């Protein structure tokens, strides 16, 4: 089941962006119990977990987030969000959503986030 990530863009350091993940092909009763995550892959680097949220909305963040990002979910809309503040050039990457831990056949195209002055 693919998950569509959207909301990326080009912005300057210190800016904010909100990413949206939509599980359009997943029915509510399947989506709601799933733990979900945001991941990213920078050029030349491995894909890494950015943040995860459980079905009960407990959250976990990678150390590099340092309080700058917030993951949330809206089960009624089958969506997961990633609010990113105080963005840095090193946050430049393609951002993906998937289950947490990830499911191989659920990677979508991702959304590009570029932070540059």
C-alpha cells in the first residue's frame, strides 16, 4: 500500500514547513492501528527515521530533530503530519512516510525538502 508524501519545497535556513502523508488506499480500520513514521534520505546517504508515532499517538524522534519537528496524525483523514521548524541546510533530503517500522512495499515517491540560503 503506497503512502503519498506532500508539502516539500525550497526554503531558507530557519524556515518552517509542514509535510503531509496520506494513506488514500488504506481504509480507516487498517490505518488507525498502525504505527507510522517519517523518514528521509539525503543524497549519498542511507534512508533514516526522522520521527515515529504509535497508534496511540506516542511519539519518538531522531536525535538530530532536537525539538524542531512535531509528528502528528489524524486517523479520520488517514493522514500523518510532520511540522518542521528551524530548518537547517542539513535537513535537505527527500522525505517519505511509511509504517514504523517500514514496510517494503509502502514507500511512495517522497517529497523533496531543500534548505538553502
